C-alpha cells in the first residue's frame, strides 16, 4: 500500500501547516489521502445493488469529507497512525453504508405493506404490533413463514417493486388476480405478526 510519499513536505511539516489553517496544506493532505483510500477501498467492495446508489469513489469522497471535518480529533503523531485512522474511517463508512441500505430496503417493504393494506392498523394493540414489526428479524421471519405462493407475491410486489401486471405475468395470473392474491398474503402476514406479538406479551 502506498504511503503519503509524494508530498513535497515532510509529514510533520505538512501536518503542522494543516493544523495552522493552511488551506493549501489541507488540499495536499486530502489529495494524498484520497490516493491511499482509493487503493484501500479495494478491500471493501460495495455490493452491486448498493453501487447503483453509492459508488466506491463516493464512499472515498464522503470519507475524505469526514476526515477534513474531524481532523481536530486526530491525536496521532506520525504518518502511520494517520493512515490507520483514515482507513478505519473508510471501513466504518463502508459498514454504515451497507447497514443503511439494507435497513432502507426493509423499511420500504414494511411501508408499502402498511400503506396499501392498512397492516398493523387493526384492533388489538396496533401500536405494540408496529413496534415489534419494526424489528427486521420479526418481519423477515413472518415473510418466511408464509406459504410459497403468498411469499412469492410479497417478494415480487414489495421487495422487487414490480407492477401488478408484471407480478401477474410471473405468477401466470391476471393483474387483478395478483392483487387479490397479494391482499390475502398480507392478511396472512398480519396474522403471523399478531401471533408473534402475542408471544412477546
């Protein structure tokens, strides 16, 4: 892995200039750090479904911005410590990006089911059901417990975001029949979640 060896100044002089508020020194430090992180990012490849929304270069740029904002927090005294700090920041941002993406996918599934079906808005402690259902593991377990065809229509409509026509084509039924099948699947999902909720009581 390349070090910050292309700087025209010694490391201690560069950091001293950065900490004294020299904008040119900061630009130089970030440019060199960016080169290092671009190489380091190969250790943390983003999955293809995330890369369509956040590229590897975006992740590096976000990390550089965070480094620039948090430089005062760096208490190290040498180049190796700085590079280790920069790479840990990159790794943390990579983990955060994956978690946020998957959390957003789960929220999207739950939100559409709630809006289109009124799920969780029935009698019998609905606020408690919502609270429990927000736990990703419970929602995933409930979907996994559905019969095959019911699980498939939920996956096609809510996870893959297909239109009713496309869902019908995949299930070899009309769009109207697909929607009715989905409604029954959602009702069954509600029943499973209600049973899970009662088990917590």
